[in-house]
């Protein structure tokens, strides 16, 4: 099979596109013919070695896939040849990645794709939306009627967070670039502020005079002083981006509010947590409520370029969908 892989940790140009042996699924794995994959920031961390996780070289990169079941292991249940499926947790923890023509996927990390949902839209949203879901509900304990501030709401994870929180009956405030306001409000944000505004703190305080119950920072800005200042009593902050971030934590104000700051990375999510997020995402995908802001399709052979573009910051709000079929 053709695959995008690395033979050592390194820069984007270390990704090769060439033939590798087809994977041989074990008894609890499902062999999937891959129709589409994508690239996420965490993929670049693993490829570069910035975030270490067990890998075996040559290592196929990538987390996400949408495809069709080609064969099922003797110890699997619930999948049949021809089923349309998706996964968003390959490419780390000792698992080979999704940037190939075929992948052997553990059955407990594989989910059915709802009827009528396009592979391009599904693969574009599954990783950022699962990240948003786990940040909001698993780690942020967001409940209907509560208020949430989504920092970086114009990006992929932030956009999904606005959608999911609004769908859950929360009051959503969003910060992003000024040109993202229409997009954020269309997703369900009740309030909006340009993150570059010199009076940003005052604007947020005016929009939430009693504070917010949850702050989710999808941008990696991690202004903990501002976030804690804005919290309501027993408010929560979830930090999910900013690998090199080293902000100051205002401990005094935090404990006087009974507040919490929680770090979260989807790579640590359990199989049960990922499955819970998948069920929620499938419901929204089936209803057409979860869509990528912009999708650009490219052949899988351009994976090295895709990593480079992501690292250069060229993909704000845009998702690259890479298709093995484009290379045949």
C-alpha cells in the first residue's frame, strides 16, 4: 500500500510517501480501506518528537480516517465488510497512523459513519469536535444554562466548541479575530469580542457581569490571570492548547472562587471517553449541525506539505482532507 510515513523524528520534509506492506489486523482489529484522512497540530508534535509517545519506525503519521471495512478480526463484533466507518485516535500510543491506503484499527476505537454524511466533512471535524466535546463536558463539566467563554472560537476546535456548547443549551461567549464574528454568531455564540481589542477584559466583563462558569482556551493563549478574573464562583478553566505555554497562575483569586484549572489533551482520553464523544458527534453529523468551516482536498502524497502549511499557520479555520484515491 502507499503511505505517508517517517523513519525518524524530524521536520515536515522528513515525511516520505512510498509503499509499505499492508497491515495485518489482529483478532480484535478491523481492516479499513481508507477514503480520507487529515492533519492535526498534534500530528506535527508527534512527527517532530516534541511530544513523545510509543512509535515503531517506519511510522505512518495521522490520527483520523473515514473509510470502508475490508475485513474483520475473529474477536470483533458490530462491524461487517462494506460498513462505512471512522476513527480519530490512530498514530500514537503504539498505533500506526491513518495516512495510508489501509489501516488496522482496534475495534473499540472505530465508529460507524451515519448515513448521508460525506467522508470529507466527517474526517474534517472528528478530531477538533471530539477535542471540544471532551474539553467542554468531560473535563469542563458544562451543564445546560451555564455560561462558557470559548477563546479562539474562529479556529477548528473553537468553532466546534461553540456549536457543541450552544447545542447543549449553554450561553456562549466567543473571542476570535474581528472578521470571525459572523461565523461565530452563526454557530450559536451570543456574545463576541475581538481578542485584539485593547479593552477586551472590560468587554468580556460587560458581557458576563456575574462571571462565566467555564473558560475553554482553544487558541493556546492561556491568559490565566484574565480567565480566573472572569470566572464565576466555582468556575472552571480548561487548557487544551499551547505546548510551550508557561503562564502565571493567580492562585489567590482562584482558590477564593473555589475555581479549578484543568489541563487536557485528547491523546490521554480513554477508549470510553472517545466513544462517548463519538456518539455525540454522530448525532450532530447526522443532523447536519457539525460541519467544517472550509475544506481543501489534496492527494495523500502531499502530506509533508500539509504538515508544513499547518506549522506555518496558513490554515486558520481551514481543514485539509487528504485522499489516497487521488494518488492512484
